[in-house]
C-alpha cells in the first residue's frame, strides 16, 4: 500500500513488491445524467460546377467591312439583316480575331480556343517554306509575324495569334 507521505530521498531502484490495488466496489456506479449526445453532422451542400465564362460578344469590338474599309460595324451587324446572315457569317466569322476575340457568340467561337495542330501555312517571303501556328510567337519579331499572318491564318491559329481569352 502506498504511503500517505512521500519519502525525503528517491530510491535507487524499483521496489520488489507490486503495490496493492484497490478492489472494485460491489455495487455499480450511478447511471449517467441525461441521454448520451449524438454528434450532428455538419450540413453538406452538393458540389457546384466551376463557373464557366459567359460566351458573349465584346460590346466595344468593331471591324471594318470588306466592301467598304471606311465603315466599321459591331458584332450585331452580322445578324441584323436576316437575308444576309449566311453571307456575313461566312465572310466575317472566318476571321479568327472576329470569331474568337470580338464576336464569339455570334460567330460560334465559344468553347475550346486552340490552334489547329495539323494546320500549316506558307511564308510570304519564302516560297515553298511552310510553318505551323507555333511559329508565330517564337521570335523577337513575333509582333510583326502576328500582324502579318494572323489576319489570314487567325481562325486556324487563334491561340498563337492571341485571340483566346
């Protein structure tokens, strides 16, 4: 049985006899007070899809007409005249800047905006030399390359031409 008073000095080793334990009581302890608590799970909200960028035309974007370079129009002009929609769409929406940057909703340019990996084009100053879209931004002269080639190859190279959002 342990003593009520601690000794003045520590012992050199453990005692040889185990201490005597207190015997369990003959009667059980009292019942707990109140019902057991049950954890309440935190409310779970269903996952929400990542927001998708809205596909809208740029309200400030304008472009010049092929038939009259002095006249600028906006995206709404393409579909303003029901009889001219097919002609205007085929004429203007083939331009990558108009399709992907300015008028993606009108010209069906929403969704994946990526270069066509199989597309190549001939350099204007080197007859017979063909390059792919990735050639456009790979130079200290990339701004010149983009301004020279993107008006004609921009619909196939929208990413390299800088038309993707």
